[in-house]
C-alpha cells in the first residue's frame, strides 16, 4: 500500500519542553518511549523530534533515546521502557534480525511496539511497521542520475549498513534500473554505514583506484555529502554526478548549490507522526485504525527545479 498526499506535512519544528506544547500542559496519558538510531544524523533527529512532539501534543510524556545501531544498547532501552511502564514504544530498530528479541520482550511485557523507518524480519510482533518505499525511491533516484550522467559512464556506489534492510533494498533498486544500460559500469562499491566521514574516506579510496569516474550513487545523503567533500578535495566534483537519498537539509543545500544532482526525500515527518497517532488510537481503543502491519510511504525526488519547495527539514510542499 502506497500512501501519498498532495502535501507531505507542515510541521512546527520549534524546540519544545517535555511537558508543554504550544503553551498547553500535557495531560496524564502516560509515557511513550521513542527509540531511534543516531540523533546526530538530521534524519533520525527529525524522526525522534516529530514523534516526541506528536506524543506531547496528544498528552503523553515522551522521551527520545538513541541506540546508534547497537542492539545491546537498544535492548537496555527497551528494558527501561518496560520498567517505566511505557504505554507504547516507537522504535527505529538497530538491526533487522538482531532487534527481534528486544521487540518480543516489550510485547511480552504488554507494551505495543510501532516500528518506523527500518523493518524487522518477523511479522506479527509489532503493531505496525511504517517505512519509506525504498525500492520506489531508489528507482526515482537512479532514473534522475542516468538523466545527468548519461547511459555510458563509470561510477561507484556507497552502501548503508548491512544490518539495515533499507541498504540492500536501495542498492537493489539502483541495480534494477542501472543494469538496463550496458554502457554503465560500476567500478567500485563500498559500505560507508550511512556516515559522512566514512563516505569521505571510502570515496577517497575508490578515487585512488578509479580516478576518472563519472558518477557516485549513494544510499543516503550523509555518505553522498562525504563523497562530495572527497571529490572537492581531489578537484573532480565538477566532472562527477552525485546522487543522494533522504532529503536532508544539507543535501538540499548541496542540490541548490549544484554540488549534488538530486536527493530522494523520505517522508519521515509523515510516518513518525502517524506512528504516534496510531499508538494513541491503539492505547485507547485496541485498534491501530488501519489494515495490515506494514505500510509503505512513497518517496519524492528533489532537484534544482523544486528545491525551493523544501519548507522544513524533510518537508516538501507539492
């Protein structure tokens, strides 16, 4: 099921205090625990922020914790949520397989879990799994990348963390499109774990082996921005097409500056809010309000043509 809308979201992103939103005191609805990956990344920061603000708007106490991809940390954070008698947990899992035990632990304690952004490889545990349509988004990006680089070129690819299903889904989505063009040759590929510094280092290494590449296609914006820095340092950015994925503020600025060809916007602001509203409905009525466990949200392409419609972090007016 693909969820679309004419407008992604208009959301106030001003910093709020734990107990007040818009000047209205939070009601005693209990606590919602929000666990994301790494809040130093603007994508996950926004994910946690929107979820927290929505929970507070609905009258819950809410806290955001970051596991940084570590399943032991995640498990401890689930334990804390259980101890604190959370009404629900909003979770961006650390590992598609490794997070299953932590989710089961929460469910066994009677706490409903709502998965966002990344999936777990077991159905029937979480009340919902709300994720971007990564295959659709990757196809959008790859098609735009080809328009710029042409159908005969050499390129390198930066992949995200293997523990995250999104990394393989995006890479496979790129391959599905790019493999249709026999003149395209992938001369290098490396894992940079969604990280800007690793993107810089891995691109530097691949440039040493392949100094005349025509393009870089990346599984997320942070790695793409690292690649841009490496290409700048090597004096090659003007000759290389770089594509990203996420729709982060820094990536949109790079698109506007002509340094990044495009970014694919994930509607994280939409599904983070929806997960909390679904949790609220489930807490009060025992029903999420929608059919099925997994819901896909279509991604949107941001280029120089529509970058001025980017109104807030991860928000595109259409």
